[in-house]
């Protein structure tokens, strides 16, 4: 399974971006898909997660601003990011927990989001 993330870029504070991550390969069941981020000199943190059944959870720092959604038919997860702040600047990674032939947890390559003040 491979995860391909896209949608990062440079945006001014208060702006919006939408990240996408498509999983390709043999996937039997999507248990969950998630977005993590790693800011400079900080540890990686969970931003948002969505289960195969559609339940969601968010980091407190993004609640009310970010929305995670998925299209299971397309094996794709999205992260709509609104009201972006400079503190959201980070490399964003998608993660997938799947029932698949070769292991269960997979990571995308990361996409850089830069929010200017």
C-alpha cells in the first residue's frame, strides 16, 4: 500500500488549504486514516483521525478550524484547514491503518504547509 499526499503550500494567516491523501494498493478494510504533523523542532502530533465508520477526533489545537473527511470508495482522506495560523506551519503526513496483505500501518511522504503572518 502506498499513500500519496498533496495539497500543501504557502498561505497567509486566516487562509485555507485542503490536503488530500490517496491510498493505492490492495486494501481489504480501512480501519482508520489520519493526519499528523511535525513542526520544526517539535515532536510529531496527531492532527485528526477518521475511522472506517466515519467517527472523527481532533487535536484540541485544530478543533473548529480543521475538518477531516474520507471517501472510502476512493481510499482517500481529506483535511480541510480553515483559519490557518502560523503555528499550523508543519509537514503534514497522512497515515492509514488498513487490513492489507503486507502489514497494517502505512505513511505518506508528507506535504509542507507554511502559514505566513
